[in-house]
């Protein structure tokens, strides 16, 4: 009888022991699952914050605002500004080179979040949601230094080239162009269009054209980088302002970007970047 009781007592103790172990294992498993869920939630939140992208559409042949350098990197004044805006908002900058004459399609389709690359707002005020203007710009003419062309009047009978869908083209041909500029365009032997200004300078260098109508910032950069071969005429075709163009109605994103730009003006970062690109005399934001 004692032996039976001993066996029963041992079995009871073993059952209790296994129950305790199972409960402990269950508790440990539950804690592990909860910890994993917490870590997964935290990781998801971190990824969501870091995965916010800001895609800037720009002309990759428009120095010093945006272009590809000798190392194959996309650089420029506007891209540096965009990077600083992203840094301040925890966004990832996506630099998206575009064909300039396809910029509206890119913006409307959502491929890009904004057009930020020496983009003239004058005459387009109702077509986009704009940031505040940040650069004062002018349209000028570049010719060969030994061409004998000294003024806009000397362009009569000459072949002039502009970038397609550019401010320079609009300045002399659009409905909003002044009568003086329309008469100037009418005096040309031919007004040609190219896809980018590198092609325009190649055509000028080869003698295929005799003058380029172009933004002064780009003209200055190109002329300085090419030695004494070219010069900028003193006469100005028109003046305008650059701003960032967002899809019409996208005021939320515009306001976020503008707030960061205003902060950059206040703490001096905006002018530091402008000075690095030699544009300190052209910028107008905060002045």
C-alpha cells in the first residue's frame, strides 16, 4: 500500500512540475511575441518616417542650378537648396532629371513633386502653386567675342538659338512678350530651338548659329567656364523671377518647403549656399 501511495505522490509531483514548466514556457513565448511585435511596430514607424521622399524635377543641363558634374553626380544651387530642405524635414531627396518640355506631364502624373530648376514664375502665375520667388533673373544674349555683335539691334539678320519651352523663347515670342521683343524676334534670320543649352553652345562654337538667348545665371556660368571665347551683351531682353513650381492646388507641400526655406534665410544657410554657387547677388528671398 505504501508503495502505491509513493507512486501516486511521485506522479502528482511530476504533473505539477510539467504544468509549471509549460506555464513558464507559455509566458516566455508570449513575452517574446509581444517584444517582437513591439520591435516590428517601432521598425515600421522608423521606416515610414525615413521613406518619405521628395522628388525634384530638374533640367540636368542647366548649370549652376542643376547639372551633372565631371564625376557623374547631379549637383547645383537648386539641388543643394532641395537637399537642405529634405535634411530639415527628414525626407529623402530624389533628383529626377527631366526633359524640360515634358515638365508639366511629369508633374501632373506625379512622377515628380515639384519643378525646381531655375523655373520662371512670371507669366505662369495661374498654372502652378508657387513658392515665394528666390532668384531675380534676366534674359540675355551670348555671342562669340569676335562676332562684332555689340547690342540687340545687331542681331537683325542673325541666326539665334534658344532652349525649347524656355523663358528666353517666351520673352520674344509669347503673347505676353513686349512689342519691342516681338519686333526683335521678327528681325532674326532664324530663331532655332534646341533641347538644352550645351547643344546651343556647341552650335554657337561651330558657327551654326550666331547668338544664344539665355538666362543670365546660366550664361555667366557657361561664359566663365569657356574662357574668352564668348561674351554677354549688356542689353537685357527681359527680367523675371525664379520660384519652385508645385502642382496646382498642392499647397500643403508648398507650405512645408517654404517654411524650411524661410528658416534657412533666418539662420543664414540660404545665403551660404547662394555664395557657394556665386549667386549671392541674384537671390531675392528674404531681401
